[in-house]
């Protein structure tokens, strides 16, 4: 059941990424600028207020979106026995979707597909998959300790 839910959520999340990538450059920039404005407004750190910009927000959003997607892909393929195989498959799926997402952006007004963005997307997926696989490994380790007690 968990795998089916993860698959469904991954498909929905890919649709959300597609929707966000389909925004023309002007709309995307306005959205990023709005986030920058909110961060500057609520931040108590002068360093953050002075250094945050829409570039950082956009790339952070890429990483976050693909971090979540990597977690969902891992949950979709992990069957309880081979973590390394699941990590590989989840990262491969995330990489392929990042490539297709950047290709899709070449058809959107004012947007470009860049391999640098694929690497940023992939690094977000890598972080997500790393975190979830470490959690799974930790849970397996805890269960083994409980069994030996």
C-alpha cells in the first residue's frame, strides 16, 4: 500500500513540477521576487536580507522540488530488501525527469533548458534519497538491535 501511495504522490508531484516549469519567465520571476520579499520581511538577519536574491530562491526551489521527488521515487521502488538498488533506481528516475523537465522548459516563453539546472535538480534528489535511505538503514539497524536483546 505504501508503494502505491508513493507512486501516486510521485506522479502528482511530477505534475506540480511540470506546472511550475511551464510558467513563462516573467511569471516565474515575479513568484521568485515575491518569495525574496517575504524572506527579507521576516528575516532578522541583516546578512540574509542583503544577500538573498531571486537566483538563490529559484535554485533552492529546484533543489527542494527534486528533493521531495527523490524521496517519493525511493518510496516507490524500495521493497524492503535492497537499499542500494532502490537508491540507484530513484536517482536514475530523478535524473531522467530533471532532463525531461529542462527539455520541456525550452518550449516555454522566456525559459531555457540548461544542464546546470539538471545538476541542481539532481543534487536535490540526491539529498532527499540520501536522507530517506539513511533513515531506512537506521530503522533496520534499530530492529536488528532489538532482535538481539
